[in-house]
């Protein structure tokens, strides 16, 4: 089934999909900064994203151990940038994710790097494997980022609670 469609078509469709998802992420992130943060809002996205691992049931998406390591390393590296720009602040007793001026540019930059890598790598790696690698990259990015956000959120939450009690 997958072999009947030319790889260029997959590349075009997945590239457009990545751009749309990037725009959606920017939109969601800018809207979420206007509402108080919660542990649930921080921890649920990685849980929901984890269902994407079901793609590896299909041989078309399976990747080799070295590819897993490469994608995971890139994801962790990208997460450092996201951790660096994700800060919380307390307003009116509520904890909000602070809008970083750099965050929009960083998200766009990460998206452009991913798109460039996808176009370059698609000539040497099967599109299914590449899809699996990019899922691993994204998951490897979201787990450390959201873990760091949760730890920072809990720290501020505890500090906020003790300030209210004093």
C-alpha cells in the first residue's frame, strides 16, 4: 500500500502537516499563557502524544537502534532550548506561563530546522523510518521539557502556598 505512492508525495504531505502543526503549537502556546497553568495542563500533552508510539506496530515506521539514539539526542538537545524559554510567574495568586519574546522565534527556528532536516534526510532514509525518527525526536523533546516545567511549577506552587499561609 505505502510503496504505491511516490516518496515525494509523502514528503510534501508530511511537510505541510509539520508546518500546520507548528502553527497550531504556536497558537496554542500563545493562548495558554492567558490562562492559569496546572499540573494537568503540563503533564497531559506527553501522555496524549505517547499514543503515537503505536505507529511502530507497523514495519513501515520502524527505526534502527542508531536512528533511535540520533533522534532522541536531537530531541533532548532541542528540549534544552524550550526549557530555557519556559518560565512561570504568579499573578493574582495564580501561576501563569510567562510569555517569552524569544519563544515564538525559537519555535519557528526549531520548525525550520526540522523541515530542513526532513528534506535533506528524506533522500537517504525511507519516509516511514523518517516519520518514526521525527516522532522519537518530538517525544524526546517533550518529555524533558514538560518534566522541567512540572518541577518548576511545583516549586512555585509550594512557594505560593507557603506565602498564602504566612
